[in-house]
C-alpha cells in the first residue's frame, strides 16, 4: 500500500463524509417556497452558488485527471465558501426579521 488515493477514492471519501449532513437542500427550498416567499431571492442565490460549485468541481476533475495537481480550484472553492458564508448570514438576518421569535 503506497498511501496514495486516486481521484475517485478521494471523491468517495468526500461523499461519505457529507452523508451525515442533517440539512438537506430540498427541505430548505420547500420551506422557503411554501412559508417564506420573501426569501426566494436568497434561495435563488443559493441555487446559483450550487451550480457554480458544480462547475468548479467539474473543471477541477478535468484538470486533475489531465495534469495532476490543480491549485486553481482551491482559490475558486475558497471564494465560493466565503460567498456561501455571506449567504448564510443573509438568510439568518432576513429570517429573523420575518420571524422575530427566532433566537440565535
């Protein structure tokens, strides 16, 4: 055993680590659509971020399989995660304005 992972093994590990996520997107989308239409613009931003992330990962895979190391994807993912953090704060702020009973 050389201690190296191929690309598919690394993806399998990432997917397995994400299986325990207790916040499935479809639940958020349904709640916003049914109960908080005022937040729909934020849900749309989240969909855009999801699509951007998928494109980043697809590009990363192409570059990784053809060139090996892909440092370009790291910065893109870092920016995407920062934007996702901002969006989470925006969701939180807007939801608290709509439902003042929600406590931090």
